């Protein structure tokens, strides 16, 4: 992107379409920022230009890895690849990243020389060799069937749009894949459904006669009692429960609309070797249809045929709807209390769904995971009927979100990063149990979830759900403070599945537990729900008191005793990262307690002492650091302490005596070094730390930790996140020396969730150019050539931490709606803008121009009494 036109030249409109509805605007009278403090953006960008336009079309080699999730929040998914193929079929309440079922759409244009093509672009070269099964020829795939010569892909979440071209094909083809995504409507956004719309245009001067088909092997079959059942305008791939194996019932419906008048083949040719696909392609290539009735068992596949004709310039759209139903999973993670019994303090689990602002869903008492949709729909027929009936309405509402979001004038790389990571909400990372409560992994391994229990210190970073689906986010707080917190205030940072009281036999996570206190404050300000605050405040206070007595028993205002954190280790001695969380948590309790007229004197005193300690003793004039301490504490010897992978060998004991405990950062410049300050800001709290020192730290992170190339970088840890000539933000560097022999275990890595939070924090502090440097480095790695742009991974695919990217909307604009005071806060760092805004009661856009803001609500309502502009 060219910056030669000045500091606002990077503001570019990237949206498609216009807002569907505009409510009356609200303007405020408070003095606006005149932009005089905007940072200068260099005339020449020192970073390499993007090889493809951010937020633009993927084509050529940048189409290689594109796989766009389609499905429901907590309901499973499949991916629409950039070529039009279906992959990552993960409908069984778990990820199946390498499951690419043999399903495909095709079209045959009749004539003297019929032309038949699978409705996909060329097979990416990486699939041809080196993947599972390719050494045996990739049998069972559709790779050998003729395809279109070219494909392009455009993401407009939740819609993915593909254009297919082929000189031999007289039709223009566009494919749109989507599933509902409507902020504030978690139920319709959580349906186990998806759709593909195939749009054909006759680009010739002749009438064209064609046959469209959708073809599917029975990919849900797992060896016994599988069949293909009849349904209106389609078929159901079905697996009955197993007799000798723990199979659950699995149904997957593929169907179209009645006006298409489809002809259905319910049973492909039965035979050995490659007979079924060979025979169905013979039918497709001949431009024929096949009306074949269902059989009792063992049908290998099924097809829908839709004949159609197009006059010159004529258009036809054929809709393929998909729905699935897997009502139970073999998923149970139950860490019980002492003696195997569930333990829960008596007054904690008293927050009801209605008091939380949630619907009162059916109470769940099952032993294994059952998805929420199973409580609403009794079978696949009910899901499919609802999807059919509500399709147009849900598409219109999803388009309202899409149009509002993409009408933004924020930098294209920011819009791309935010939207790309919203796909996490459709991935198997997120589950939603029978009673409607959300539960999640940190990310996804190839065939199972990775790191269970909505891990608090990872989900701290995720800023999307609290704004888009605040009811679900409040549910997460309820789990943390009810089932996951003991009577003493100890919080387990991983929740059971099904959600139930946990045992308390490992460290609490300092950043997770303290961050949760700030998030209670955030959820209160987003929801405006005073009754919920009154219920949860005593539990929140108990949590903070536990933190104080466990990690700050001498009441210095800093975390001194060893404290577990997101790096899966314990920091020994005071550090800026976790102490900034401590100060933010204290600020939260002070603010909430003052509102409730509670005594907060001790917390104010601790905050004052902690602020002074952090700014004077943990700051070197350039950035914040850690003072390693392991002697003179209440804690036991580090070599004997409980930890993940922290056992001390004889060699490690020698290092302990010389350098202190393993896995610290000491004098290092930590990218997360003031993470608690960022958390406070996105939660709507006053910054607990001197902003000038915060800014200095962030600029140091940009200066030392952001690398244009990692070609000479040493990383014995997990290098695949970023390596070689790629750029990225390292978790930690030691620019002043003092690097330990064994620093914390992930220090040499690059995590996108940290890249985005640092970028967002820099933007908040007015350092927009530096923040954009980091975003570009990240999105250049996820450009589709080597990595999937819609799957940012860390410890697993679709890693939750990457939803820190949503915080960049606030970082650039300062937009934050406070439902308690009915105030919209604006603090633009980029001059005039248009930006998406989502609240607990509605969503739309904010247009800021000439020092005034106007709110355009497109769904629901947003009650604003004042717009407050920061200077």
C-alpha cells in the first residue's frame, strides 16, 4: 500500500454494497480530536509490499491453501476451498482436518460436442503428492475428473465467492458458499447447516441446454448399517448407531429447492474398484439424468440432477443446501473433586440463565457431550426443514452484517485480519453443549480438540465473542465463577465437558484468573446488566482475594510468588506482564465495588503500591521486564514445585543455582510485557500504568521483536508458525543481553494472537504505522500460498488467541459502547472513518467525519444518550 500521500492515505474503502437500513444518527457536542496528534506515516514503507492485495481476491498460487469454514457456531463445519472443493469435513463434534469427502458439483453443456466439468478450479499441486494416500495414487478422490481452467476466491465473511472460467465452457460460473452469521443471534448463527449457490450465465449468442448435478459418496458411512435415505428434493447420507462399535447416529442432508425439480439417483452403481464414480461420471458426461430409488443398505453414493436451459445472456442459480445431525459425541473430560466427587461451593452456582441475560435453555445432565442443536431439533428432517423455511431470512440478515462490516474504511489488512479470524467461531474449536452454554478448545489438532476447557489465559485475548455474542461470553464468566471456582476462590483455568464442578489440584493461572476479573467488568459495561453484576461481584471479589493471598501475600501490589501463566510455566518473582493484569483486576474491583457501594479501600491501596513498583522497579527506561526471585518466598524450591514439563534434571539444578528457575524472561523485552494494560483498555478501564511508559515498551517491542525476515533466527521450539524468509513478531528478545540458558519455553516463536494484540495496543497509543507493520507481516504469512488465510494456528488449527485481531477495530477508532451509561466512546487515531459496531442490542456502523460521529443501526437498536470524544 502506498503511503506517499500523507498520514491518512492508507484509509481506503474496501466494502461491497451499502447498508440496508439507516436509523436516525446521533451526534454529540463534546470537542472532537482534530487529528493534530496523529502519527506521521513514513513516505516510503520500509516493509516489503504485499504480494497480493489485502482483503482482495485470491488467485494463482495464493489460492493453494484457501479453505473457508462454513457451518454453525459450536455445530461443526466443512470448508469451501478456493477452487470450489469441499474439505475439512468436521461434523462429528470434533475436527477432521484432513477429511476431504468425495463430493462434487458438475455441469454438462449439451451439444454436438458436450462439455462436462466438475465445478471446481484446478487441483492444487500440493495435493498430488506428499499427502496421505497420494503414494497410492489418491484413489477415492475426484482429482482425475476434468475441471475449470481458472478459479478466483473472494472472502466476504460469512460468504465465500468463487469465479470459475474455462475457454471450452460456454457458461460463466460463480459459486457462493455461506452459513448464517448474525451478531446477537447465537441460535441461528449456531445451526448445523451450510449452502452452496451455483450461478450460471450464458455468455454466448446461442441457447444452451445443460444438466447440473451434485454428487456425493456416502462419506458418513463407517463400516456398518449405512444407507442413503429419501427426502424432498434431495437425499440423506446416514449412518445408523453401531451394534459392536460406539458409533453415534450421523445424518447429512443434501437437497435443493422444489422449483429446481431435481431428479435423484439414490444409489450409485454398486461394484468393485472404481465402478461407482466411473459410472456416475458416464451419466454426467452424457448430459443425462438418472432416477434411481433408494435401497435398504450399502448404497455407495447419490446424485441430484437439475436440467436447465439458458437463453443468450440468461441466468440461473441453483441452490444446494446442506444440514447435519450428530446428537451425541464420545467426548467427556471430567476432572472431579476430592475422592472422585464433584465439589462446588454452595452459593456460587446460583446464577441462572435469565439473570445472565440468556435464554433459559434445557438443563443438561448427560454424561457425554451433546450439541446445543440436539436440544432444539429432534432429527435431521427438522434441521433441514428449518433451514429450508428460514433460508432467505437468514441470508438477508447475514448480508446485513456483511455489508455493515465491509463498508469500513479502515486499512484493508486490518479488515482482512479481523474477518479471517471470525471463521474460528465456525470451526471445531468452539462447541456449545446441550443447555446452550459455550465451551471451547484452545485450537484443533488434526482429529481432536487441542487443550480443553475454554482455557482462561488463552481466551483472554479473544475480543470477538464479547461484542458479537455477549450472551455466550457471559456464560463463560458464569462457568469460571461457578463450576470452576472453589469456595476459597481458586479458579481452575480449564472447564470440564460436559460443564460441571471441577477439582482444584493444580495452580490457578494468574493471567487467566486476573483477566477474568477485568472481563466481568467488560461484560457488565457491554450488557448493562446490573442484576448479574450484583450476583457475580461477590464471587469476583473472592477470586481477587485468593489471587492476593496466593501471589502477593505481603501486599506489595505485585505478583511475587510463582504464578502460572499462558506460557504453561510459572514466573518466579515480579514481572510486568502479570502485574499489569493484577493492576487491571484491582481497577475492575475498585470500579465495580464503588458502583455497588462496597468497601474497596484495600484494593485502592494495593493498586497504588503496585503501580509505583511496576513503573519504578520493573522499567529500565525503555521497556518493562521481570525481576527473577526464588529465594525468600513462601513457595517451595523450584526444583520440587508442581509444573508442566518442569522437572529438574541434574543439569537443570546446576542452571537453577547459577541463573534461577527455568523458563523465565528476566531482562527480556516481552511482546506480552504490558498485556494487562491492553486488557484493561479493551475492557473499558482506565489505563492502570503510565501511558508514556506503555508506549515506550510497545515501541521497543516493535523495534526489537518484529523481524522482516527470520532467515537467521534460531528456534528449537515450534518453528512452523514463522520461519525462513518470513517476517513476524517474536515473543521475546534480549536487546540488552541477559538471555537465560533456558528462557520460557515458547520465547523464540511467533503467535498471531500476540501480534494482533500488540498491533492493537500500538494503535491505541497512536502508533498506527508501527501497528500496521505487524499486521502486514502476519497476513503476508497467511496469504494462501503456504498457509490457509482462514486458519491461523498456534497450538492447533483455528487457534482462539487470534481473535485478538477484533481489538484492532477499537485500537484504530476508539469505538466502545457502554450500555451502563449509554455512551458511545470515540477516539480516532486515523482521522475520518467508517467502522463496524456491534453491541448487545444491535449492530451497524459509525461514520466519523469532520469531528462528528453518526451511528447507522442496521439491526436491532442502540440506545445512545451521548457520544463522547477523547482528546
